[in-house]
C-alpha cells in the first residue's frame, strides 16, 4: 500500500552566491521543482517550497579578493541578483533565504554541537599547507603550482583547469600560496570528521533496498559510491568565512560548506515557520523531496541523510529526482568562460517571454542524460509549438466565439463521434499528466499537456465551424462550446508549467467571474465553462520570434567562443604612436576583450634586460604575462598595481614562458612607456569598452 503523507516539504538546491543563475541551473533544478510544487498546490496538498543562497566556502573568499570586496559584500550582491531573478521568472518559493543569516548560523551551530556532544564525530590531526606571511592555512584553491600531468604553471591545489585533472595540493610541483606567492609550509591542524563508513550498511539498505524507485541515474551513482566504500569526511576547515565551529579551542575553524549548506533547508524552514517547523522536519507523515543537479547527488543521498540519521529525529528524503547537465550550443556551460545564458540577462532581453524559456527548458530537460540547449531549437519550439499549436488554437476558439456568439458560451447540441473523441481526450490527458508528475517525468507531462492543444487544433480543423456557419449554427455552437472547454482545461493543466500564460488565458476566459477559481480537480471536466458564461476579448498568448533575435544571441555566443578558443590575432609587439595604423572595423575592435587586472607577483626573466614575468589576477583566473617593461618598471613597482590587459590574446611562448595576454601601454614619441591604468580602482575583470 502506498504511503500517505500529510504534508510535502520540497527543497531546491541552494544556488552558490558567487555568481548569477543560468539556464543549466534552471533546467536541472528550479524549473522541475517549481512545476512539481505548483502541481501539489493545485491538488490542495499542504506544501512548502524551501530554498536560499549558499553563501560560505572558499570560492566566495576568492571572488571577494578578485573583486576587492569583503565576502559579505560578494554574497549580498549575488543573493540579491539571484533572488530577484527567481521572482521575475515565477519560481514560487515560500521562502528564499540565505546561509549567512543569524538563524542559519544558530541552527547549523546547534546541529553540529548535538552531534559533537553525542560522540558522532571523530577528531583527526593532519598536515596541511600554511602561509607563514598571512598566518593562515590554505584551502586547495589558494595553492598554485605546476600540474604534474600537463606542466601548466597555474594549476590549483584541487584541479588543473588546463588539462582538467583532479589534483591534491601535495601533487603540485613547486607549490606556492596564492596569497603571498611564497612556498607554503606543512603545518599540523586538527579537524572533526563524520565517519560515513559507519553509516554504509544502513545506507545500502535504505537506498539500494528500499528506494529502488529512484531515478536510474540517481540510484546508479549512489550504488557506485557505496560499492566503492565510504570514508570519513571532514566537517570543519581552517577558514575565517563561514559558521564558526562551536567548540572551545576551535578558533579560526568553520563548518565545512558541504556540512553547513544542507542545514540551510532546516534553518530556512525555521525562519518561515518558527512555531511549527518541527512537524515539517520530524513527523513521519512528511514527504521530503530534494530537487538537485547530478553534481549534488552524493551530498543529498548519502552525506546529508547520514547527518540526519546521526542526529536521530529528522525525516529522510522520500525522493531525490536529480537531473543531468544541460549543455549550450554543443558545449558544456562554463561560468568562468562566460559560456552561459544568464537568467537576469534573458529576462531583460526577452521581456514577457518567461514562459517560453520555461517551456523550452522543460521540453529539453536533461532528466536521464545530458541534453543541449540551442537558440535555433528555442525559436523552433516557440514558433512551431507555442505559437502555431497552443496559441493558434486558443486564438481561433476565442475569436470565433466572439464572431458568432458575441463572446458568450453557446449551448451544446447533439454530440457526433468527432466530439466524443476529443472530449474523451480531456480526462485521459489529465490522468497522464498526473501520473507523469507524480513520478517526476516532467518532459512527458508537458508533452501530454501540449497534446491537448494539438487535439483542439485538429478538432477545429476537422469540424470547420467557419464553413458551416451559414447553414448550421447549432452545430457551430456545439463546436465552440467544446473548443472553449478545451481552452479552459489548457489554462488549468498548463499552470504548473507556464504560469504566466495560464494567468493570461484565465483572464481571457474570464475565470474571475466563476464562483471558484478552477483548481486541478476541475480539470478533466467538459463543463468548466457553462452555457451563458461571458468570455473576454482574445489576445495573442505568444508571439513569433524572428530570425534576427536568435541570430543576435548566436552571434554573442560565437563572439564568446572566438575569444575563448582563438583570441585576438593582433601582435603583442608595441608599435609606434604615429602614423595611424590602417583603419579597422568595429567588429575587429569588439573582438578584443580588454579588462582590468591586478599584478600579484613580478620578477625579472633571467638573461634578459627588458622582460618581466607577471602573475596577474584577471577576475576570471590567475595567469602569467611576459612584458617588455623592465626598463620602465621594477618588479617591486608592479606588485599590487592595477593594469589593463588584452585578455583574449592568443598565448605566446617567450623565453620558454607561456604568456597569456598583453598589457596596455602608452608610448611617447621619445620611446618612454607608461602603463594605462583606470582613473580609480575597479573590480578585476571589469571590461574596457
């Protein structure tokens, strides 16, 4: 017998507040989660939708240094951007809070303290890299060196971004601190660990035996982790940004972000419902569902459940319907390379088209395997499906009703076989949508909803009311009555998927004049709108997207691709000031990506008189530039200086050193050269236009 639930607690992965939200996040997590929650609400279920910004961890501190901001300023900035974007896009959270809040710090501290006092952790001492000048232990991302696999001099302690290899700090050749540039030392430090290996037998039974209904990609990844054997995982780290470890003598230690972040679901619920939150997290008749991307499966299926099990009072997730990744125009979405469609930019550039993006992302959702978003497909689905099928049917049905019956629902007459067949589709499709949504098959559910619009279009085409209006108005009345019943069902059934469109269609159908707002239960009926009901004027639900709009978006991406892969082909050698060079086009100029950057390290290139080797922070990465400025600037003068660079210049090897970029210099007729700098200090990576 299927378990019955009194309430539904739905969480969506906490977006990391060091950048904006892009379409990969939306397709993987937030669109399916919002569809599911809207559906549950329409079914009359007691549901809460919980989310918020994940605001701790090393990447935040790195972003802060890059942008000359404090970590709090960074998370304040991106939390506001993310929250506003979600709201404008119609993601209907009951609360969107943040992990830097006082409530979260208190909740996370108390959670840790109970596990600590109950003896659920083990304490271990280990040696980690330490920067003596800055007097702090170094997170992996604050350690750079030469990659042992490809020789890249700018590999990080956790990954080489040139060859993609996963690394550990002790694998780097000639490791250096990214803070001081000095070689770090190894220093002993103690941390607390959650012994995941102790929970392995329980996890195997709970997941592998009791949750075989989970999606195959989720179940398979869990099985792979469990088959490989679990190891204790550190729950604390040496850092000054995060939730302080609430144990005496733990100064300079914070909760590891993987431990702290999922507790955000609990703290956000407490913030939303301070008096009743416990029944949502500690009652067995609560259904807890986590919506996440595949990169978070291990944390939500293995780590967080182990934390909850260790605590001993919380419910465990009934399902974790994780999606795979969405690619963009055939390439993996990359925030560092700006290869993404950002939600806030889309909303600004495509006003009124929130539901078009929701539709395309759901139709292409990477539910079982990675999928691809292309602007051409976006245009095709809008024009060929939303406009030509859904919008066309609704417009024809409403316009014809106004033409023949002054916008009043006519009385239905005797039904023919064609009428009975299309009416039978309404409850069948409703049932199919329900079955798909209950099993987290959102693409299938959306396809079924669109099938009702297809059935309506075909019905009007087959019956041709305009052709018989002069001879059989009773038949026309039946056709229009049935067509408007289909329209009213579309308004209800599409609400979880396209809320803005459903609201607009509901206004045209004059739902406001009904005694009750049509909910899910009324869908499937062929008598939502009764005879004599007055509808409002028709307007277009969707508009065609022209080639020029899509071509512009593709051109923007191609420009990004060109800068990432090829770079500018301009020579890095400094030319004389006069005479003027040959005239260039705007396109040639706009291909050059000129940005602000800060010099972190500077040293002379051995056996040369003019060359300095500079390590610079571009706001996007840390890279090396070799520049012929040694006769004008000493290494000491360059350290800390903010400069302007041609960031997308093709790499060039100079004296055996790969140089990536060129410093912008002003050269007088006398030959004297000076660095071009901003009038005031800007965030690294600011574009020079």
